[in-house]
C-alpha cells in the first residue's frame, strides 16, 4: 500500500511505504524497581519516571529518585521515550540524558532516524489517546505502539523532515527560555519596586517612610446593579495564578437558578472570594465592560484620582503578598475573603506620578513577554501544520 503526503520537499517523488512501527524501530520497556530509596540508579544515573515524559519538558528528566538495584533499563540521549502508564499516558519525548526507566516507559530506538518517528508519534498522540485510553487516564500496551502503522519515505527524505522539526523545536525551546528570563527579570524588578529599592521619579521622598493606608482609602464597594436579563455569554470568571479574568467557559452548563449576578465595569478590581490568595484577581479590561459575575466574584471600584488600577494589580501580584491574604479569609469549609475584610488591609502607596511611571515600565515588560508568547504560539502552529501535512 502506497501513499503521498500533501506537502513534500522539492526533488522527492518516491512513494511512501506503509509499515508497522516495529518494522522500522526496536522497542524495550523498563523493569520493576526493587527499592524506593531516593538514590540514583547504579550510584549516579538519574531515574526517569513516566510522569516526566512530556514533549514540552524534554530537558527536565533528571529527578532525585533513582535506583541502585533493580531491573530498570538504561536509555541514552536521542532515545524516544513513550509513557505507557499513569496521568501522562500517551506522552512522547526525546531523551536528553543517560538515564534509567521502569516498566511504565517504553523506549523506542531506530537505526534510521529517531526524530522522524518522534514526529510521527507526536502526530498520533491524540489518536492513540482517544482510541485506546478513551480520553481518560489508563494504560497502554507496548503492542499497541508497536503495531501503529507508519508511512515511511526514503532515508534522505526522513532526514530532511527530521532536520526541519529539529530546527523548529530548538527555536521553540529558545523562545520559551526568552520568556522565562523576561518573567524572571520582571519579578525581580517588581520585588525591588515594592521593597522601595527602585524608584522611577526624582521626587524627594523615602519609600520606607510612607505611611500604611487601608485599601478602603482607594477602593470602594460599588452599587450592586442586577441586569434585566442574564446573558450566559457575558458571565465572568477569574482564573488562578494570575491568569486573569475571562468569559466563563462553562456558562452553557450553568443553572442560573437563584444565583444573583451583578454588572461589572471596566477598570474595576475583580477577584474570587475563595481564591484571592491563589492569585485569582484582575483589573477588568475594556472588552468585559458590562459583563456579569456572581457575589462570589465581586468587583471593587478604584478611585483613579489616587490609585492607578494597574499599580494595584502589580502590588497584589507578588506571591508573597497575595498568599498572606488567606489570613483574612473566614468561614468553615470553603473560606472566603469578603469585600469589607479586604478593604481593611493596609498597603504602601507612593504618589500617582510614581505609580504611573511604575505601571508604564512594567507594562512595557508585559508587552514584550506577550510578543514573545505570540511567537511561541506561531512556531507551535507551524509545527502542527507541518505535522499534519508532511505525514500522510
């Protein structure tokens, strides 16, 4: 049986040949560990667990867990590792170290081009997960992977394809490192700003001499306005870990019932009562002006004559700050931070001129980070397109 991909390198016209994966590669699984001591296999070889097989984290295989004595098998740089068991079932990655694997991992070795097979398995990941795991956590057998059918071009065309994906992956990895470094710089700057070690104006004041003021001097509880009609497409939620405010993705399945919803306005500070101390807060952007949220996701009005809303967000965004807010949560079971209690906390606030300069600088860093993130998305979309079109 023969087939042609929809996209090919110039100069290649040979038909691709259909083969089973075990016809073009060798396989072996790891063994069963004989001890659970936190030691390295054979004294100094890192032990790789199935939970670490992730195509986006191929550099993070080294762990503290290793075994001196077991039937675990050794793997080398360039081997393809496939997670058979656990939450990461179906994940595939190229090994970056000399290490050891247990029975939850399948090692795939190819005498021709491992990167071609790796790219093929990436393409097949969703198919394998849906077909054999039915979308949930489960186990895969080595036989399933061995019997997957692959359409194979000449070795030279394999090498061309592999080189292309290798370059793309290196660029994606580099781009993600750029983002990580920018975020690190931003966090360092934020820390210095709110410790008073970095100032943006020539104003004659000492940050350490600022007097703490309650949040109620800058924020207030707005009038609660209920909408005439509750539009499920205009319900807001605030995600954890500083991921911002978004339309509620589950709004179609929500039962509105007796839940009260209130109109929120752009520029307000919005937060989740149960998860403020887990980074669930944001400033409502213009695009969500007039949207709705429940009483468990309240909004506070910011006095813009005294406080820049983005400055407030950056002040709150330090993990060392928002984690401590759990201390003011109340209630049994699911604790909440009510508006009145939040407004009692004290903060240090410089002049509005200084706030605006801080916001301008940090916003420029955020813009740069977003540009780099967009580049990653573009590279990953290119990779998906090529995977879909370079393999039949």
